[in-house]
């Protein structure tokens, strides 16, 4: 593949709801432009994008794939992303490298939750976009229903470029609403001119009106002319559309069929003519010189010193480790020496690649704005900036959504714990939304992801790629134990077994400390040397060990004040161990007399849903013992519901929320405090604790 200049490059991310036809469309675009000599099918497991065994098995995308295609004088780096919300981290990585987007909509299914999520992502990253309504060859596809729904959601920004023509019930033609000419698709992505039938006029008029209205919105002059009944020339329409699509203020809608390649070349032409190159004027990319802390615009300028952003990492035991980069400035050559300021490492690269699915294609250099890959950068992670040591640069790291779904995991085979840890570390290098955490306090290992499906895929990948098996189970909730009243006890530890014996005698007072963030407070007020001072640390050590596992259900103890006020000792048999043991006995005895209670963790929860779902969400939170604290309006016809809720009630909430809102709701939570658990919850926790 030849080296392309910045202005001739388009970096286009393909977005949409899971199963809407993104991968089939990417496959068609690759076939139409000659990348492949056969059209792969998701069902057959032979597409360029979905090359991973898990993707082939499940028949949907799990990771983002890069597919560079060449059309006439341009190079388009397609970034085919997963549609299911569990793999949203892959989408955000792709968006951080994209300059334009295609949002794919299934003409039969219509606008779905993933469609709206894709729009929100484009708004967040400031990415211009075009809608492509695919599957128009399905007899139940309804293009105008899709267009009208998009107009309801996004207003006058929506500009239909196409209107499908159904001759005899089958779809093989469209009206180009911009040029007002008919096109008949003839295979291979090509088309030929045709007349516009009279039967299309009724639907063509509102499409043309919507397009002209979008054009009129671009300037006061055009708005005045539009309201005065004036006409726009074809050149005026195209120029206005090009500028405003480029800026994201107009969003075209086109249609076709990914599997039949209808409308695909027209979509490619739109990517080149209407979506921006990396040199777009209205969006800037800023880097910071770490030596001076000065920020400046690197502007995808090939004349500046080299810099690149690592937007994705691939770690695969079969194809190796690759850092996928977008060159932000300068030119990267295959023999360059690159510097990673974050890791303070400098490396000479021997080979430079572009990736097409799993295939690596060696190239001599990459210009600013292009996407490529570097192999074996072991000290470089996703989000790092690569530059020159003489001109270091740091670009702000992207922030992906935090994972809130978590489960306990255990290795199936004893002795595989280290292998599991190493494999998960490699998978976390690839996937920023995957987290593994060793919860020593509750004696469990936790795996965090974006949803149950995400964690299920992780389990499958561990077995298939790294030959280790794990099981997932419900995690142990981090409850706490404490006391509610003051008690005094005396405990004596005495043991005689020939020679020196063991003797420790303590009289102690236990009461609530009032501080639930601290396990215990230890004090002494022994008088007359009843217990020598050198045994005080041993008594405290006994308390310190006791609070790690409470007597009720084995959870950590908090909020205890322990005071040693009396006792006795033996000049020969007393020892530190004896006093520590006596203190432990005193703790257990007192704890069970001091009105012990279970404390449960309370989370501060934020749920954002479309307004129509607020009643359902609030009702569900009440069932989960949640306390709604307030509601805040959110842009886009949404509401944020803020509530306090027991952490135990959030297990499985990701699945519940998606089910209630059709995937349109999002949530986040953080630990707030501990509160006394209700009696029924306490009884259940104690019963479960006694079974462990």
C-alpha cells in the first residue's frame, strides 16, 4: 500500500446497534474497493473484521478492527466496532482515532438503543457522521420510518440524501435527493442512471424538503431565500452540505444493502467528499510539552516533529503484541527512534505496519493523520504518547467508561493462579474496561467488566487463548461487624503442660468508638501494675487480630474501643502469647454480649434514563431498598435519578437496567458509607457466614 498524504486520508469509525450490519457493510466496502476478491459473511465466520475465534463462534464483533481501503486517490481507514454495550471500551478507543463516523441502522429494526448511543458518542468526541440505513432489500424495511424517527430525535440536522425506490416490491434503486436523479444498482457497488418513477414522488417531496431545510439552516442568506420560496443550485446545495457535514451540523442519511453491496460505493464517495480529513479546521488536537507544561496544537501537521497516540493495544499469543497508533504530527518511518515520555523509554523500531483485520502489511512510513501499528513495544500502553526525545509531547489520555459489573473468580485447577493472573494482565492491556482486583479483606479475587456478557467472553478467551480455566460466582459483599453497647469482661488464659506454663489475665471494657472507618481504638488505664506495661502491646495485638474476622459472620470489625483496665500476671508463666490469647478471648466474649450488628455498605447511585423510564426505575429502586434523593434533568430528554442503595442490591443491576430501558439507561455508583443492616438481612448474612 502506498504512502498517503494527510489530506487524502479519512479515518472513519463504523458504529451502531449490535447485529445491525456494521461488519457486513465493512466487508462490502472492502470488497467493492478490491481489498478482497470474495465477499465474506458473518454467518460463515470469514469476514476481515471478525477474525477472533470468539467472534466467529458468537457471530458478533467483540473488538475493534482496522480495515484500510483505497478508493481512487484516497485512503479510508475503517474502524469496525462492536455494537453490544458490554464492549463499549472498544468503541471509545476507535472514536479517539476517528475523524468521521458511519452510524449503521438496520432498515427493518429501525432506530435502536445502540443507534442513540452511537450518536451520543459522536457528540462527546465531536465526530461528524453519516447514517447508513442497510438491509433495505428486506421486505419489512421502512426507510421513511427511520428518517422520521431520526428527525424526531435530532431535528433539522437530519438531511436524507437518498430515497429508496421499490419496483415491483423489490429494492434495487434510489433517488439521489441532492442531485434529484435516479440510480439503479447493478452489483459490485456500482450503479447506473434511471428515471424517477411517479410512485416515488409522494415520499420524495418530504425528503427533498428535509434536505433543503437542513441547507437553509446553514446561513442567514439561505434561510431568507428558503422562506421567500427561492431555489438553491445543485452546486450551492453540495457546497453547503460539504461544509456543514464536515462540521457535524448536518447529518446525511443514505441507504442500501451491505450484503448485496447496494449503495456502498455511494457511501464511500460520501466519506471522501463530505467527511473530514484529519486536517479539519474546527477540531484541534492539543499536546503538552512536559518540560515547560506548555500546551500547543499539533494539528496533524507533517512538518512538525513526530508524535503519535496509542489508541489500542493488541496482545495475542498467536499474532503477537501490537500498539495501534494514530500519527498526530510529523512522519513516522520504519527506522525511527521513538520516545515514550510516560514510561521514559526510547526504542528504535525496525518495522512499521498497517493492520487489516489480523493481517499485518509492512509500510515504509506513515504521514500525520494516518493509522498504523508498531510491534513489540512492551513498555507502551493504550493512551501513551510517542514522540521524539528531543521534542517530547504528551497528549491527554482518553477516559473510558468505568466497569461496574463484577464477579468473584477462581481458578478451576489448583496451581493455575499465577497463569490466570498473567493472562488477565495481558487481557487488561488490550481491554481498558476489564479490571481484576484481589480483595484480601474478603478473601476473594474479583473481575470487573461492562456486563455479564463481557465477563463471559473473558472466561472463554482465557480458556481458548491462554489455556486456563476460571469459574465465576456471586461475590462476597464487604459487610462489617460492630457493637451497639458497652460491656466489661474478664478472661484468663491458663495452661500448664510441664515446665513453664502459660498465664494471661485481662479485664477489659468494650464499647462503640463512634468511628466506623477505623477498626478499633485501644487504650489502657491499668493501675498498680496489675498487668506489666511490657504486655500492653500483646493485648493490643490480640485485639488487632480479632477485628480481622468478626465473631458473627466472619466479616471485619469496625468502630470498637477496647480498654484494658485490670488483670493479673504470673512472674514465671506469663508471656506475650498468653496475654494476646486472653485478649482474643475477651474480645469474642464481649462482642457477643454487646448487642452485635451487621453493617452493610451503602452506595451513592446515579441512573440516567430517558424521561419515559423514570417511573419504572424509581419503582425498581424502592423494591431494592433504595432511597431516591433527587432527580436532575439531563440534556437530550433524559433524567438523572440519584439514590442511596445497599451495595448488595446492585448485583446484576446492569442486566436489569438494560432490560427495563431497552439498553438506553446508564448508571454509576461509588461507596458512600456503612449502615446497620435490617434484621432480615442480618439474619441471612449471619446464616451464610456460619456456612462458610
